[in-house]
C-alpha cells in the first residue's frame, strides 16, 4: 500500500534497473510527466525505465514489483 500526501513529489528519480514496477490507483491521483492517473488506473513500468511521480490531491495505491523474466 502506498499513501502519498497532497502536494508531494517522489524525492528522487525512481529507476528500475532489473525489475518492473506497477501500481493500481485506489483513490486520489498520480501525475507522471504530462499524464494524470486517477482511481481505477493501472500503471506499469518495465525494467530499464524510470519515473518521478507526484500528486496534488494525495493518492492511495497498491504497488507491485515484478521480474519480467519469471
């Protein structure tokens, strides 16, 4: 479970070297670059990707790490 307070930006670039990461937005919204992801949105990042999420409203999400090779 990931809870992020309103007006928060992830402190550093979140880099995924070997494993992927995904999250499902339960409430609030996450901003990734120019995209806004609201409730019911599933967002996935594969290996060799990076992102720096932020939120104006606050967000609650379920986060998952995964190995695409398994």
